[in-house]
C-alpha cells in the first residue's frame, strides 16, 4: 500500500490499518537481506498453498530472544529470533509459518482489525495503535501513543481462541501437505511447549500465552498429521535455507565463541564460513572475517547476500571504498532487493558519493519503505545534497512509521514550507502533517 495514498484517507480505521500493515522499528526488527530471502524461500510454497501472495506477505524477524510468532496484519508474519533458534528443522519453521498464514487466510486477523477499527474514542484508538507499535517493537514509542501497552486489550488482541487455534492447525497442516512439507513439523513445534500449560502464565513462553495449547489440541494435531501422512524425503533446498537462516541468526545473537565452537555443526561449507566470518567480525578480527567470507564467496560467487555481508564487514570497519565496491557487486546480482540497495547507499554515503547514494536509497525506498535505517540515510543524503525539504519529509515519514506522530508533525510542517506546493512530495508531507494534527486533537 502506497504511503501517501493511505494518509489521505480521513477515517480512523484507515490510519489504524496502515499502522498495523507496516509495523517497523529498527531496534525491534532484525532486517537482513540474506535472512529475509531465506525465510521467503521457506515460506513461498506454504503461502502459495494458503492462497496468499508470497510477494506481499513478508516474513520478518523480531529482535527478541523469547519464543513467539504472531500476525497483526494481512501482509506480514513476525517470528522472534529466539523461536527460530529453538527450532530444529525446516518443516518445524515452515509449520510456524503455515499456522500464522492460516490465521490470515481464515480471516482471524481481518476480524480483529475490524473490531479494533470500530473503536471511535481516542482511548480506544490509542490502545489499538499501541498494540501495533508494541508488536513492531517500538519500545518507548509505543508508550508515547497510549498508556498501558500491556493492557487486557492488547492481551485480547494477541490471544487466539481455542477454536481459532484448532482451525489454524488443521489449515496449516493442509498447506504443508499441499506444499510437499512433512506435517510432522507441526507436532514437533507443539512438543516444545508441551507441559507448559500447567505453569502459571507468568512462567509460560509468550507463544503459549497467545496460542493456547491443551492436551486435546495436541492430540488433534497428531491426528491431523497421521491423516495427512508423511510427504517423504525432506526438500534439500528447504534444509539448506533453514540452516543458513538459523546459522546466520545464531551467529549474530549468540556469543562469538559459542558460534566458533559449533561452526562445523552444519553440513554446508558456505554456511560454516558465513558463520565464522560473522563471529570473527564481532570479535574485531577483520582479517579472519574477510578470509572466511571470501572463502564463502568462492563457494557461491553469484550469491548477492555473501557480497552484501562482505560489504557490511568492510563498512563497519571503516573501509568505505571497499565496502561500496562489495555492495555494488551485491546490487549487480540482486538489483531489486531493497535491503541490499540500502546497504549500498549507506556505503556510498560514507564514501562521500552523495549523488549515487541518493539514487540507490531512493530506489530502495520505492521497493520497501519500511526500513527505518534506509530512511535515516536517505534524509542525510538529501540534506547533504542541499534538498532540505526532502530531508525533512523523509524524516517525518520515518517518525510516522514508528508511531512518533508528534515528532513527525514537526518535520512534516517544515517540509510543507520548503517543498513546491502541490507537488507529490508536498502532498506526502501534508498527509503526515494531517495525521499528526488529528493525533494531537485526540490526545486532548
């Protein structure tokens, strides 16, 4: 959904649906081109079987070590990195995706969004927006929208009924079967949480609190799995992408020494080298990191995400020209990947190549405007190009995406005064300003 079109809609539900549809907060989401591509490979057959568009429904990783997965809109499935690290096979991860996809396909989320959108009071809307912001990991920003983000209203939004869970289990297993994925993965996921239902709620994993598990539900899933049968040998591509996603995530979220001790656990040489490169980089051992990532690239020279990782290592060690070259190669191989373009733009910006940085970042924004770090870099590129109106506009949009509508309004007002009246960018600034002013009126 296009940003400026949505803000022109006058109704409260429109703003609510937009905020739910594009939850993003750099500190709350782990945005990585390689990981998101791998998750897309795992999700595509499942989403297609569910009648959902793999190009529209994103699989995003939440920067949280607890075990949970959820949906708050019809175009994104959120997985905590802690849950991914806990899973042991591709079918288990695909089972989680299938279950959450079933909540979308079965209309559970649409009904909840409609119910929330019917809250016409400022308090009701504030609670709904806080739910969306909290789900996106907005942290203190969520508190700025409304008090009590841990309220019963939020708990009710996230907690599915037993009937919804049963329907999502059965639909999810059906999608897995249709996609050629072993349905046993669903039972294996539930086995992780088995026995927790007898614990007090404060001691349960978040997944169990939002997805109630009972003995009856577990037996029903086992029955569905037996009825649908095993699909046979696991898919080699799925096993590879699971190993790569989990391997990269664990390399970034666990201690480097932990990673290096376990680097040989995966059967894939390039994944081993990728994990080694990340662990060495996190210990500031740049030569060793580059040696490992170069060896991985030698294994898969046309893999854009390995070049992207090389660019990140070089950028974070202030080798700006080399970083731009590495990211440039990644862009050649994946010219329409927004996160790869964003990294390229950041490296060019650091290397004082402002014109090309702005071009790369503008292209990234047209593909996916939900990357907060990209918007921050784009605003810097505009400012350094002397386009202060555009810099103010992009800053306003970045604040709006994180729910900080008061700050967004300040920058949008500045942008309106600087941009040509009636232009598309001027209208975008007006949209943000109007949304900010309405939010301020409701706060009063």
